[in-house]
């Protein structure tokens, strides 16, 4: 095609009524253009954009012609503190590799709540940020929920509820609520009758009274209702599970490989309630390793379209809250029949993977099996074993001692190969709260990924890859675990961030350079900040049948197979594998898998958010009556309104507002992430050690403020202190609308 023909073809293609934003390579494929035409296509697209005939947007998306912008895009709204937020527009069915985000100001958000599915029109580009679009919500198509949780109070004889969190600052009117036997200060659940919007107050009705914050379990009940988690199974589901249990005889049927005499063990957390994976390992005649990964055969107990299956699909995942688990499956199955308990015959799906001595996979085969775990280990026990294997020789039978020793050797080889392939390993602080019997916090600690965790992770990753290759080689669509390649624009911002910290990375679009960056700051004060910045530059892993690979794991073909007790996608993979074992080609529809993947991705995010929010809430309650308590901390984020610091011994994060700093005039340097005063000692930057005291706790808005007691600047900083002139300028005061603590960042699951 010449330029004019290509222009006409492009405008015609993007002007279709059902057009969704896609990347140029998708358009090239649809128009029948070969790889050699790529540069020509890009030149024509840019020319049309300059002429105003179409919009060429963020993430290199071709948005469409300006004349079509009255046709609203559809996506999910995420409201932020202050009322504004972003609408995430999902990729179209023809281009599953990317999404676009549209910024929505508070005045253009209408009455949309976070999580609502909305229509949005584009207003133009954001002047403050390159490659970002601004839009306006024109209609809420589907409410995520009409149920909210908040704190009840009365004013002039009228009842109001201040909702938890920050998305709606104005309280919701609930009228005369005395008939509900509710007291001021009680946590309540409300059904929204009219959502608040600009110039329009909200109205609701109380549907449940949870009680005072002082009562044990109210925090957990609040989060369960806030995230609409179902903590009870329908009687139909429970009855079906009971009948399955009554009919189980433990018989090893002919279609199962009998592995009950093999040396097999499980390694799990100390407080694990279900055991869905077990390991065996031995040398074979050619000197290679034969790794056996044995996964609970949940597909045997949960048949398609059964009551249990329908409930499990709706839940999508188990939810692990502090002190409480909301399982995907009834406990008769999750903690009983399917759980690979020691010395019990259990049904499993087994994959045997042959590796060379260096950890290279040779081949894999899979079976329905019956196993009997010889021993249950905790991670702590295996870490002790690894420190001094000889001292365990008298404690363990010879075969189990040899198995643990061999597991360590193979895991190291697998980890080295994965690193050589460019896999990324982020070190992100994960907080675990310690509770008493009534569910109150008595402490908290950072969860470390020790060598025992890494051993099991390597074996599970290998099994997931091996099973994914089975379906991929047979060209059978299946539900993959997808982690798309990062957007170049976000990697450029990451590059700017780390350069401003004084680091000298090379091209971060190269996964090995990204890996080198992560390794170079290990153990340094900036480690957490850089790891969080890398995390924010990466897309979120999702479930999808699209052939995109897993960027962080450096894997071209990956799925989730190893946790069917707690993840529905794994159960789907087990069922497809069962069909293959029976000699049948699994039924798999790409479109249905796409929809199922979206649902499971959503339920996974909801579970993560609920766990993170309850952790935060419990820690806030812990500090609520500890005003003045002091702790050593490290600065984890610097902003114009102050800086965030995280405790060293007790990993809680809070804000030191600008007004709590010494009497000085401060300048915020965005590039070096530094607050600098006129007095030489008044300089705060990422990684500095500080001594702080708890000043203020606001449970309703989930905020914790610190007072600064003293600071210990790091020696030999990566960069000299910034000058007060130039970029930056006077720092502003803290406000409720611009707090962005790191505890809102999520650890991305693989």
C-alpha cells in the first residue's frame, strides 16, 4: 500500500463501531501487512495523529479517530483519596497484551465508587503527565457493590455513617436508626440507596450492626463485609461434601499409579491447615534427577457443574486473613479428603520431571496417583536441617535425610538456571501480625523467604512449567498464568527514578539489566524503595489463555497447577490433565477461558486487598492506645507533604507530616526524593534512619502519623544534597488527599 491507501485503510479500521484501542502490530495483522511494513505503518500512524485524524495514545495504543470519541470506552474505575481516580480499559479480545488507563478528576467521577464498571469519554491529554489521558465518567454500567461498612454517629438527632477508607469523605445519611439498636461508635453495614456525588449527599440504610471496635472480631467482620467475602457455605454444598466423604474407602483404583511405598514428604508453614503439594526425588541410572511433584487431586472430589464446583468457581480462591481462612472448598475436602496428610492414603496428580545434574529439564510425564506422605516438615525445620544436616542424621530415617539433602542440591541448580535465564526476584517486605486467642495484635514481623521457601518454590515453578508445556505442545488452549512484558514508558520512568537515587543502570528494557539493578541494591538502604519502584513498573500477573509468557519468571509457557485446594484455575488444569490421561482431548473454549481468567484474576485481587487491609487495620488498633510509643525506623518514601517511615523491629509504616519536622523551611526535590531545610542537619531522604514516636491514629481513614524524634543520615550518600534552587520548590503541608503509603503496594503473585 502507498501512504494514501494505508491512511484510508487505517481510518476505516479504527472507525468501526466496535473498535477497541489496540497496538499497531494488531492493526498490521488485521490489514494483512507483513513485518517489513512495520516502520511504514508507524510513520503513517504518527502522521495521522499530527493531522488530528486519530489519537495515538499511551502504551503505544491506537485509541481511534477523534470523531469517534463520543463513543464511550468501558472499564473499571478505581477511586483514590480525594475523589479522583483512574479507569482501566481492558484489552480487546484481539489484543490481550495491554490495557490503557484514563485519569478521572474528582469533579468528573460522578457517583462512581471504586470497582464500578463505567463508561468514560476522553477529554484529552493530561498536561501534567505525558502519555496520560483524561476522561469523564458518563455512566455507571454495573455497581461492584451496594454494600459498605462504616462507623455510625448521630448529629442533631439524625443518623450518619462515615464509611471506612477514603473514597467517600462525606458521611452517608441513614435517618433515624434507633430501631436498629445501634450506638454511636458502632461499626455497621449499610446498603447504599443513593450514592454521593458532587452536590448530592449519599443516602443509605443500616442492614447489620457489627458492634464496637473494642469487641473481638469486629475488625475481621468489617473487612469480610467490606470486600463481600462469603464466609459460609450453602447447605447444599456442605451436604454434597458430606456424601463424598461417606463414600470414600481409600481404595487405590487401577487407573492410579500406586506410590504409597515411595519416600514422599510435605514442607509447609507451621500453621498450615491444608497440604496440597508433596515432593519425592531420586537419582536415576543415567545420573539425572527424577523429581516427583505430587499435588492433591481435587478434581476427583469436585466434579464439573456440581454444587461444590459452582461455589468454588464463584469464590475463585481461598482468602487468608490474619487469624482466619475463608476457604474455596468446604473443609471436609480442603482439610480432609484432599489434604496430603502424613501416613494417610491420598489421591494425587503426579508429574515426574527428569533433570540433568545442572537442572536442565529433559522430559516430563504425568499420572493419576495414590501417595502416602512419610513425614510433614515445617519451613523452620528444613531451615534448621540445611544449617547442620549432620546433626539430623540420628533424628531422621536414612531415606528422608537423603531426600532433604538432595532437594537442596537440585533446588540450587534450578534457581541458578532461572537466574541465568533472567528471572526477577523482588525483595518486598511482607508483614505478618501475631494475634492472641481473641484476635488482638500482640506483635508483628517481616516474613522472610528463607532457603526452605526457595526450595519448594523452585519445585512448584518447575511443575507448573512442565504441565503448561504439555498443553502448549498439543496446541490445546488452557488457562495460563500470564505476566506481560512491561510498558516501555514505565521502564523509562523507573530508569529516571533510580538514576536520581545515584545509581547507574544500563538499559532497563533488558531483563538482565533489570535483574542486575535488583541485585545491586540488595541489603542497601534503598532496597525497599527500588524494589517497590520496579514492582510498580511491571504489569500485574493475570490468568488468561493468551500466549504471552511470564516476564518475571523468564518463562515462555507457564500455568498454575500446584494449588487446586485454594485456586480455581489449578482445578481447571487438573481436569484437563485428567482428560489427557484418559486419552481424550480436553474441551477448551478460548473465549470461555478468557472470561474465567478475568473472573479468577478479579477474585485474586480482592483476596489480596482484603488481607492487606485487615493487616493494616489490626496494626492501627494495636497502636491506637500506644500514643507516644517510640521506635527506630527507615525512611521509605519522601513527598512534598512529609515522609513515610517503616519501623525496623515492628514493620508498621506511618507518615511524618511536614508540620512535625523541625521549625525550618523545607524544599522537596522530586528527582532525589529529598526534603531539605535551610539548616544543614535538616535533610531527609530514602534510606535514612530515624527515631519516631506514634502521634496519631485514625482508624476510619487508615492513617498513622509519627513525630520525628531524631534522624541519622547515612554516611557517603549516593548523591550530594540537592540545591534549594531549581526543580522542587517549597514543600506543601500534608493533607488527607495526597497520602500514598507503601503499605498500599501489593506483592504480586506469580
